[in-house]
């Protein structure tokens, strides 16, 4: 395996991890917004 191939693989792995982290943060934010919305509707 060439060094450039290895760097490309590592870069792809980093990108996949970052994408997963972003999706997770977005989902958590959606869930929190819905929680706060439901809490606001409680009498």
C-alpha cells in the first residue's frame, strides 16, 4: 500500500466519523427541541 493510499483511507475514515457526529448532533437537537415543545404545552 502506498503512503498516498493510506492517507486517502485515513482521510475517508475521518470524514465518515465527522459526518456521523454531525448527524448525531442534529438528531439530538431535534429531539431536544421536541422535548422543550412538549414541556411548553404541559398545563
